[in-house]
């Protein structure tokens, strides 16, 4: 994957994330779930913590600190993306960087990350998430695939007689 393609993937991920969040902010009201199909709603929410609301109480009211911490990690992943050799690793890191940048923009713009995708089963709900979270998760899966040993052709064993 060339540098240009890597930058394009980061930018496309960021753009899709931000466009979907703008749509969610303009079309949804907090506290009002919009059923899409059984097991899936659109429901506007805001996350001041890390993934799945972890550290929400600790980080509440500290969006600049969260943005700075996330920014440092994002910079590290960006450097790794440009140094990576495996295409899946490069793509995975690019998805993570694009998604993280989208969440950083939210924190800087409004103090919390916009979430709006709500998966549920009966009364149980997965923590509400967004496109950036999907990109970050897919990125991690791509990196996992890149780390798997490649299929090597089996060479015939040497006869030691």
C-alpha cells in the first residue's frame, strides 16, 4: 500500500465517521431511540470516557485530557502505519488512525464522542457506538490477520538415510 493510499484510507475513514455523526446530531434526539430493525436502533448518546464508556467517571469534564491522550496514541499508530510492511497491517493501522481522529474531533468540538448505533437483545444493550468505533475494531482485526503466519508451501523433507 502506497503512502497516498494510506493517507486516502485515513481521510476516507475520518470523513465517513464525521458525516455519519453530523447526520446523527441533526436527525436524532437524545433519549429517543429510532428502531431500524429488531436488534438495532439509532439512539443518540455522548461518551466522555474511553471505549464503551470506560473511565467515563474519571474523564468526565476533561475532554482536552482525553483528546491529548488519544492524540498521543493516534500519532504512535500513524507512525507505525507508515513503517508497516504488510498490507493488512498498514490498512488496519490506517483505519485505527482515521477512527481515532474522528473521536478526537468530537472531543474537541463538543467535549464528548457522538455515539448513535445501538445493538440490543431483548432488554440487554451493547454500549452505543459509532463509525469510528467500527473502523477501530476492523483495524484491530486487520492487524490480527496480518500477524497470522502465512501459509508456506510444504517442502519435501530431506531424506537423512
